[in-house]
C-alpha cells in the first residue's frame, strides 16, 4: 500500500524517493540549517511533504545543476527557501559564469571554444606524462 502525497516519510522512504543514500540526507542536515525533519523519540526522522520538496531542490542543485554545498547555502541565504523549492520543480538552472558562454543558445563562442580546447590539450598532455610515469 503506497502512502498518500501528504503522508510523512521515514528517512529510508525519503532516500528512496530522492534516489540518494540515507547517509547523504543526514549529511545534508549538518550542512543546510533549513533541512530539519521532525524527530520522534529515539531520534527517528520523519520528513514532511515540504521537507521532501526542499530536499528535491537541494538534490537537483547539487547533483544535476552542478552547484556546490557553499553555492546552495549562498543561494538560500540570498534568495530564501522559495528559490530551493523552485529548483525542485526545475525553475533554477546552473549559474552561468560568462566565460564565452552564450547562455541563450547554450553554445561556446569561438574564444571560449579555443580556451576549452587548450585546457583539454593540457589535460591530455598531463595524462600522457602520468601514464608514462606509471608504466615504468
């Protein structure tokens, strides 16, 4: 029997719903002060539907959008919980540092492409050197 949309979730149910391990949810509680599930006797956690939405936003920002923990903390500090809830529904995209990225078309400018190719060439050269060192 499935729970209704307004039912509280245990940590294992929340973790399954968000597709993250339980220890990640516990870790996020230590990093994000706005994640506060209800705790019953013995410390057992129960997540309200709005807690799940906030967690879904945090997960999307961290895992899908490439935000760092500090980035999510700053986003919450600057723009509040509503912004995290927007992320849960897909309303936030990754912050774009304007390094030759055409955000509208999501394409690199020629200068950006050249810089990216140069960085890739440097990385491939470094990998080749490491491979030579490890094979000796």
